């Protein structure tokens, strides 16, 4: 299965997760409010993104900062971790902002 199919599956899973709730109940986490039903999903994507980042740091070439990885040729495993980290982090941030919007809508 190609990476593109995995990205499509992750996006489909995230969209179905976001559409599954019919009410937005929220808790307060400092100044960020998100619905309670999103907690396990956000924790899951946060753990996955941390796993991807750690995998990227372990498999990247020595002497190359993480910010400059897009300019360097490296192994397919490191590229997988780079794409995986980016995808999971973007889904986490999208869920965070959608959760904040749902909370504001529910007020």
C-alpha cells in the first residue's frame, strides 16, 4: 500500500471521527476548550506524532538538523517517519481547532 493510501485513510478516519458527535460538551484546559468526546482521539494523535518525531530523530542522518531534512536525501524509513509525523501532527492540530470552534458554537 502506498503512502498516499495511508494518508487518505487517516484523513477519512479523522473526518468520520469529527462528524460522529452530535453535541459539544467541553472542559477547560487553561485557555483552550475542546469537547470532552475528543480527548481520546487527540491523545492518540499526539502520541502518534511523538512516536513519529522520535522515529525521525533516530533515523535521520547525523549532523543534519530536523529543519533541513527537506533539502537532504535520506533513507526511505526516515522519509516515512517524516511524513507520518507531519500527517499526525496536522490531524492533531486540525482536531484542536475544530474542537475549539465546536466549543464556541455550543456556547
